[in-house]
């Protein structure tokens, strides 16, 4: 059966919250999925601060992915991805992706991401990923995001901070670094290197500048 994709509205709220609840029941470890509150979803859907794309099977919502257009505050991700402060008000964040447990195996995270990126006209999109969340790291690189930092954001949580530009930068140098060498990664990022891919077989990040 063919899956259809469409932008969501607040009319889908009850189903959005239900799918999130079902996904939380099957997460493998605490903190792997950081849920959003109804107020946060309404901030996107009712106040026009982003967009949400849903995947439907036989008219039933089975997965969704969100982009957030945040206000600028002291925690804004622009500070980690080498963008001037005047650009921050125009940035978007790649927010939550949730797939109903019964709908896994259909590449819905990837398919939603590809469609949502094509719909967003923002020049820059930022995202954070827990360093041990390999599927989300691969997802970000697949969608054209590049890795700019490993920082403690939103309190004491260590996160990779990604940025996607409508026009990708051009590089002249390349190196690889083991993913477990986190202090060395932070030094490389400080020296102007950017992560452009991840090799799951060798557990190495490719950095360029």
C-alpha cells in the first residue's frame, strides 16, 4: 500500500501525542527519545513556528517529522555552528521524528526528512544528536547536514551539533578520526574542521576543512 505525505495541522494533535506515547513505550534506553509537550507541538502548528510533515497509510497517521523555527535565546544553536548572530533569527532546527512502532522498517525517517528538507526554504538548519545515536547521525549526514561541534547543550547533555546549508561549503583538506576520541574531535572542530560523513564499519568520522 502506498504511503502518502502531507503537512500536519493542530487537528492531528491527538494522533501525534498517541504516536509519541507508543514510541516512548519501546525505546531501548532512557533519553534516547526526548519527547515534546503538547504546548511545544502547538508552538509549531498553531503559531507558525515551523512545520510538521506526516506519513499516512490508508489515511491513518503513522509517523511524523518536525522543523522548528525557534526564538533566539541564550541556548540558541547558532552559537555552536559558526554563524553570525544576525543570522540566528532566520535559522530552523530539525526537531523530533517519531515513527509508530508498528510502522518501522519502511524508511519513514529518511523519507520524511528528504521531503521536509525540500519544503523548507531556510538558508540554515541546525540539529543536535546524542553521540551514541548512530541512526540519527547517519540520518543527518544523509540529509546534507555537516557536523560542527560536540558540546554540552540544553544543560549538561553532550550533543553533536549539525548544520545544513542550502549551499554546501567547499573543502580542500580531509582527515579521519575515531568516533570515541571525543576530546580530539572537539579540538579539531575548534581548529575549523567540519564532519562530513561517518563510516559505521570503521567507527570513524570524516572531517574536512
